[in-house]
């Protein structure tokens, strides 16, 4: 009976060892994960640095659609089908990647300070920005689409100064590197638009009027969402569409 027990124990040990070896072999043979970032490079941020007011701005929140709110890249296969790429991942949660890209991109064009939570601001205006990304689509070998609404509010004010919408299309080549680069270019476009508006707000912070259209009976200076269509190099559609209503609702 002792021999039978030892034989059975030896069999179990061999089975466990074989299963462990197979598991390790599967792990070793699986393709490595690749990580992508949307943050601009230090050289790009430095090259875009221009003279501007020392306005403080804080991108307080970025929301993204639930289907892309994950570390894995999500690509569109058709109008109704998506694919989650387990081995192609963002370096940090997508909302953080977008916030970093917009913060660095806009700060580089404002020569100002972007702090996550400004503590001491002195007399400099603080512009708080909330970004709602409604579409973040990746079409491999075709295009990327970023559709975002962003709201700007000045320190001490209970209502938004402006609510703008950016709709950016960028055509891309094949490959996941190209998808990440396309999204980075789209966010760079939005950061430029955001910086333009913040600069205009800061330049006329005293007694300025805000409007959504170019027609106004108010003789005070006005600040508007950029409305002129622009094209990202290589884009297959107008790169941006931005407009707002006086009530702060996007049309």
C-alpha cells in the first residue's frame, strides 16, 4: 500500500511539473506588450514655446467614451465592430494620456505654468478647463477621429466663459505607431486651439465680453471659439470645427 501511495504521489508531481512547464512555455512564447504615449516629446514642446501671457490654466478633468476607457488600444473594424488589442497598450490610462498631451501642448504655446492644482496664483488669472471626449476612434490604415467638447471657466466665476467643440480628423498610414502618432497630431491641434482661446481671454481679462458669434451689438472686445476650418497635414476631412452658443451649449 505504501508503494502504491508513493507511485500516486510521484504521478501527481509529474503532472504538476508538466503543467507548469507548459504554462511557462506559453508565457514565453506570447508576444510582448508594446506601449504608446500621446504626450509630445520634449523637443516638440520646446519648439512650440512662444511668448505669451503668464496665465495659469488647469485641465481639471478629461472624460472619454466607455469603450476606449482602458489601457488597451481599441480599433474600429467597421461601423459596428471594434477590436481590443491586448498587446498594444497606452502607457497610462487614456484619459491621463489625453490630459498630459493637452496640458503640455497648450503650456508650450502659452509660456505659462500648468499645474494640476494651482496653490498660489497671485494676480494671474486661472482658467479651469474640462474636456469631454465624445469620440476617440482609431481606423487602422485610414484615419483617427477625435471629437471633444471643452469648457473654460475663470477663477471665482460660477459659469463657463466659453464652451467649444473640436472635431479633428487625421489620416494615418498602416501600423499602430501611425495610429498613436495620428491621435497625437489631433490632440496637438486641439491644444493649439485651447491655447489661442486662453491667450485671448488673458489679454482681455478686464471687462471683456464673450460671445459665440462674430455678430454682437456689444462694443466691448469679444473672445470666440475658433470657427475657421483648419486642416491637419494629410487629413482627409476638415481638421477642426469649433462653435458655441451664448448659453454655453454646443450647437
